[in-house]
C-alpha cells in the first residue's frame, strides 16, 4: 500500500478496553515509539479507571461514537470490540480517513469481510486483522522445523486450543449468537484456522462438529474441524471452553519424524500481569516447556522460538509509514471467515 504518513508517532485510538484492548493491543502501542496512544473508548467506569491508570497520557471517552468523532486527532483506530460491530465501526473509520486494525474474529460473514476490504481499498488505508498467534513461540518453532525439513513430508497437523471456562457469564461472548460472530469457532478457531492455512496453504472443510455444551448457551463452546489442504496435508483443529483437561497444543506428523508440544505460549499470561514487551523474559519459554522432536521413545527437546507479538504492530507501523504490506493480509482473514461459515453450515446440516 502507498505510504500515507511520513513521520511518527502514529496517533492511535482503541475502541474497547476489555481483555482484547487492555491485554492484546494497548501494551504494544504504549511500548512502540512509532505510536502514541491518544484515545480509548469504554462504557465501563471500572475499565475507564483502569485505562487511565495504565495509560495516563490517553484521553478516555465513553463510546465508540465519541472516539470516531475525534478522527481528525487520529491516524489509526483499533477495533477491540465484539465481532458484530466490526463492520459498522470499520466502515465509519475508513470514511473518516483512518487506518484500521480489527481484532479477530474479523467479521461474522464473507459478505461483511469483502465489504470492509473494498472500503479499505477505496480509502487507500491500511486494514490489518489481528492474528497475533502467528507470533506464538511454538508456532514459530513449527515454521522453523518445516523450513528445515526436519520432519519430512507432513501428512497430519493437529492443533488444540482448549480451556475450562466454567458456567456461562454475563459477557458478550456467552450471550451473542454465532450469526453475530460469537462462539468458540469464531473466537479461538480464527487463530487455529489461520495458523493451519499459513503453514499448509488453502484448504476445504472435510468435517465439522460444532456443539453447544453448556446449558443456556447460544453459540458453540466445543468444536472439531478437519481441513484438507490443497497440499495434501490434513489439519485436525480442536477448540473448547469446556475442557477440564487439555490435549497437546500442537502435534505435527511427518514421514521422517514428529513434533509435539504442550501448554500455551506464555505471552498472554505475561501481558495480563502487565509484563509488557521489554520486560525481563518476555516471550521466552522455559526449557521445561519446550516441545519434542523424534520417533517413538527417541525424543529430543527443541528450543521454543521466542514469542514475538510486538512484530504485528511493527508491521502496522511499517505499512503506515513506509507503505509495506499489511502484516496480516485481510484476504487471509477472508479465507478464515469463509472456512468458519462452511464449518457452521456443515455442522448444522449434520445435526438437522
């Protein structure tokens, strides 16, 4: 994309200061000198107080509309809001002349995704979808092993992202429908599908099992999807909010060897504890958490690559300041939404 700004800081506003805005966006804007964090919108008094304490240089406003009305004071807006409002907020931001970062899930439908991509192109502004888990340390390790050919020809990729969420709570994730972009497949599935496509290329949905387990749930909280990639690799993707015990995070099976790793990348818990980029040990995985390469009982620990979430916003800055490509091509996000839509369709047909 053409360069639209010649100097930093990139004046930035964040819509939403829940988990996403507070943990996954604001720390990277605050610690990257290419940006300034100028405006934060939240309708929660508690979150407003938290935002003011963590980012005293930012002005806190009470609604997305207030923030977007101040578009002349900004260059970039980050939508850390629920998926069902991304389309309207994104269109308003592009109309106001802003670059846009949208948290995953991108939008609920392929139609919405195409509309936002077209609006971005018409405005000549950056559109980047926040797929931060492309910079998980374990995922980067798999990319390195594949580049080295350490496992031979891959025939199966297994990716599991499970949590124990407990009972339903008063939050949008538990009260919003899949048609609005809620549910575990839109949430964690957006990451797992994106990672699989990045590793092994385009794919079609072979099997989809999307289930509402918890009483009163209105969107899926447990899911399994099998993808068949054009490359011949099959990806088995498992995601859950109702898993009392969790499986390996990754298992990659090849003709020469295999790789497996347990646990989750530790950048999220560090960020929740306000150990932001630059903190001692940020992104490092202790040796006890390294994955294993080998066959049978002949297994060798492999150092996990350093987690690198800051790379996403480094890419955003390069796009805005230097005209570099978006760090996450929105057409990649469109491909993810297309697969999620297909998975919901297949699952509904089976259970009908």
